[in-house]
């Protein structure tokens, strides 16, 4: 159980899944992993370098010039995470030099 706005968290999860499907590539496999205090969306696409990962949480930033979208999806996830007391993390590569993991880590509130 985590604290947060159910609708906002649904938007965040939808944005993470949509992002993985769009940018993981046509053959990428997307996995949603729900842990004790986290939700992770992981794809096995090409991933991104460290500099790109830092930029992706900013509004209007995209991984490449050819990427579809406005570059708002992950910045919206970042805002929802902050409002929910969560931390939004991006990690790449995930395995064998490929993939991207987008994780929401929730803290317990007592």
C-alpha cells in the first residue's frame, strides 16, 4: 500500500508503459514489475546513455530528434512521483548492454 492520488499514479504508470513501447523499438519486450515499495517498467530496447537519462526527466526533452512525442511524459512522471512522496529513477543499460528501467520507489509513511 502506498500513499498517493490513484488517478495520478495511473497516469504515471501509463506514461512509463507508453514510453517503453514507443522507444524500446518494435521488437522490444516490456515488463512491469511490482515490488513491495516500487513499480518498474523495463524494456529490452537500445536504452540510453547517462547524459540522455539525466535530460529525459525535463520537460520537452526527448531521447533523440527522431523520437515521437512532445517530451512531456517522463517529466509528468517526475512531478507525480514528487507529489506522491516517491523517487523516480531511470537506469540503462539493464542487461547485456541494452534496455531501460523506469522505476517509481515509494517511501512508507506512518
